[in-house]
């Protein structure tokens, strides 16, 4: 009976397979927790090719696996990132393949506005450190753009406000790039629209805008979060077209406001920044025209008065012409007379001049040339004789110097050897080895430095003692480092007493 009791006890426990037990636990957990809200910090998010998202929710004491299917991802409205504190809503279930429980997420929200603001501030500091918000990156807006690009939702009131304000101020050609301004896809579409406008060519079919407006109406911090995404801020900073940020109302601030070239408090104010008032320009142009005409009339009047005054100072033009004509006639008569007189004078001079034969001129030049050649030859011979004499004198001096060098070179060499020998003996006398040969020794420490006093040694120090014929090693046994004791006084013959002994 005792041997069958354990068998009967075991048979009373129901038997499950692993799959049955896993499915039973799955049904129990899903029935007990059909829908829960869990707050925690996102850790180790992963995004495989399937499009799903896997991460872990953790706090200071526990960890919970979480799954977000790809069909749910677009409805979240928030990009899942490491370290975000969130509140997730979903249902608990188990994963039989690894015997663990997890939450299937249907909704995800940041854990309060404070966490969202902290994330926003951290992202702002990061982008500011990269220089995306520097003032020297901002460009001036064109005075009167021909084409204006608008990135906004095509169905909202924002685009109607912008078009209405542009029509009132100065009608311009407007290109609208429709995008989602809220939700999971909003950030990617806004960034793609800004980059698309920048890729347009100047002479393309679609004209390239001279200024861009990124606009959206007001909303909560979560509604405007797409314009705080890093991809949108980088697209705004990289835009080569001047850009106006007009997101939210006047009190709303997003990160693209810091990266944009200008920030408008409202979309309507952005349209006012983009173009001037046409009526004001017309009025100003008309005023400039009137002032220009008035200036021209005044200048012409002053010029007419100046011409009239100058005219009064001039004489009669006909009389001036007659005087000049008379001077021309007199000068012409004098010129004809002077020409005849010049020809006659030159003729008399030619007749009186005596012509010299060309042969005689050539002979005179030849004689002059011969005399110059003779003088040159005599000068060359004198220079050659002087040069030879100087060279001979220099050779004689060199020979004399050579003989003197031969005579005195040996004496200088012997004198140098004697000096070297004397210096060698002096060096040998200064060497400490000569002292060692007289019975002294040189003591060195373990670093081979000379030991000059007993006070610099301690018990256990290793020493080397160098004699005239070699070195020996030694070790200090008494390292008190004190000065040597004075030798005992010699014993006196009077019995060792210090007193004067008896003479008897």
C-alpha cells in the first residue's frame, strides 16, 4: 500500500502538453487584461524589414516587451525613439515561442507635456550645437518675388488666408506643394516638399520659387510635432531658397522657426513678409516720378539762366567771324611771301657752298682709323708686358712662401707633439686613479654615484668599492648615518688617571 500511494497522487494531477499549457496561459492573460495602459521608458527599439516595431518598456524595477504592428505605426503620430517616456495602450498576450508575455500596442502617447518639452529641448540643443540655427546662415528675403512656393495642406484655411493676403497686397504666381501637416507622414512629406522646390531649375517647365512659405494653423504641441522633427529642420536649414516659417499662432514655437530665414507669427503675416503692398509701391513710384520731373524742370531752368548769362557776356558772332577771317587772309599773304624768301635764301647758300670730293672724305676717315688702330696695338702691348711682370713677381713670392713653410712646418709639428704630451701627463696627474694607487678607495652607491659621506648611507644599501686594481661589492650593515666616533685617548703611563702622577 505504501508503494502505490505516490503513483495515485501523481495520477490526480491533470496532464498538459507544452502547447496546451501555453495556450491556456495565453487565454488567461488575454481574458484578465483585455486592454491596459502602461507607462514606461522605451528601450532598445528595433525596426525590421517587416515594418513592425519591437521595443521594451521599462521602469526602475521591471521590463515589459512591446510590439507595434506596421498597420498601427502610421496612426501613432509619434516617432518611436530610444529613451522616450510614453504611455501605451493595448492588450496583454503571450508569445509561446519564447514563453514570455508582451503588450500589443494600439496607441502611444508621450507621458505628459513635460516629457515632450524635454525631448524638444534636447533636440533643439543638439541641432543648435551643429550650427543649424546660426544667424550667419540666414539670408534676406527678395523684395518682390516672381514665384512663391507654399508648403501646406491644400484643404485647410491656411492656404486660403495666404492667397487672399497675397491678392490684397501684390498678386504673385503661387505654387502649392500639398502635404500632410499632422500625423506620422507629415514630417517626411514636408521635408520632401522643401527639397523638391530646391531641385527645380531656373529655366524648367515648372518655375523655381524665389521664396518658400511653410505654413500650418494653430494646434497643440502634439499637433505641431511634425515641424519639430529633425528631418524637417535639416531640410529647412539645407534650403537654398529663402524660407519663411509660419507654423501655428503667434505663441506657438517650433524648431523650424530657428532654422528658417524668417519667422512669421501667422500664415497671414508670412504672406505680408513675402510681398510688399502694391498700392504703396504705386504711390511711392508716382511720388518719385513727380519729384524727378520737378528736379528736371528746376535743372533745365537753372541751365537756361546760365546760358542766358553767358550769352550776354559774348560778342556779336558775325563780327568775331569777320575778324578771324581777316586774320586768316593776312596770315596767308605773309605765308606766301615767307615761302618765296626762304627758297631764295636757300638757293644763295647752296651756290656759295663749296662741294668736297667724296674720295677726299674717305681718305681722311681712313687715316683717322689707321691712327686709332696703331694706338690700340701699342696700348695692348704695354698691358701684356705689365701683366707678365706682375705674374712673375707673384710666382717668386709663392716660391718664397713654400720654402718658408717647409723650413718651419717640422718645428711647428714637434712643438704641437710636446704640448700634447704635457697635457696628457697633466691629465693623468689629475685623474683619481693615481689617488687610488696610493691606497685610497672610491665608494659608489647602487646607481654608481660617488658616496661622499657616511651620513648618506643606510643599513642594507648596496655599495661598490673601487681600488687601484678593481672593484668589489659591499653592503652597509650599520646604517645609522652618524659621524664616526672619536678614537679613544691613549692610556697614560701614570695608571690611566687624568691627574698628574707622583714623581716619587
